């Protein structure tokens, strides 16, 4: 006997995911948003009109893609956030996973850089979703920095939110440089140095001296 027949909702979710994956692939290949809904449909293996039926407009599809990037990034890690430990361990594990640079993660990072740049344009329709993407990334790190402070494994004088933003900025900057010259830059060395720097900077032993009044 054949397998269980999929419901209409399951088929709709699968087609939506495949089209978003196709949009991600096109975005990573072209390094820009210069692709059409028809090209997304063709890449995903569907009729030309399905993206319009599903998303309405290209702008709506891009907004959906920004949320999809978070899901695909978690899948590329091969582990759920709750499987990365807590506190400093979770921060360092997340940094290591982001810098592992498997093919899917590379696609995602290219897309993130392009979409964040697009979101800085005045009146960008993608700004709210891009801001939410940033908040999700930095919020997770900030949460675990606070746990690390409570446990005494992270120095207590840091601003957790600001530190989380700096960590994400550093990781994205490293990846951006590597994407420009992957043949010249050894990602293994970058990853080792980044993790060493974070462990040293966040250590209670690295607490800033008291300001003289």
C-alpha cells in the first residue's frame, strides 16, 4: 500500500518552503534581488503563477524569506537552540556553528548581508523583518550572556544586549571577508581566533578596571 496521503495544508506548506528555498538559492547566486517570481517558480518546479498565488507580490515573498532564513539557519546548525547548552557554552557553540560555513550556511549568510543592506534603504519594505531577524539573533546571545553572568562564567560588568550586538557584528564581518576571498582566508584559523577572543573577552578575569573619579 502507498504511504499516507498528504493533506492540502501539507502540500501548501511544502510548496511554500520549496519556493522560499528557490528564492534563497537565486539570491545567493546573483548576490542581489534581481530575480522574478517566475524564476522562483521555475527553480522550485512549479507553475509560473504559483508564487503570486502564494505570496501576492515579490516584496511579500522577500519578507517571508527573511523569516525563512532563521528556520534554515537553525536546520543548517544540525542542532536546536536548546541543545547548545546554556550560558557561555551556548554563546561559544553558536559562534562556532555560525563560522562552520557549510554550503547552506554560506547561502544564508550571503542572503542576510544582502537583505540587511536592502533594509537600510529609506522606506525599505523589508526593514521590520530585517530588524526582527537581528533581534532574534542578538536576543538569543544576550539571554545566554545573562545566564553566564548569573553563573559567574561571564564578567558582570558587561551590557549583555550591547555585547550580543558586537558578537553578531564580528561574526558577520568575518564571514563577509571570507566570502570575498575564500581561497585566501583560512576559516579554521578565523574560527579558532574568534572563539579564543570571545572566551577571553567574556571571562570574569577580563573585567574592566574601575574608573577613577
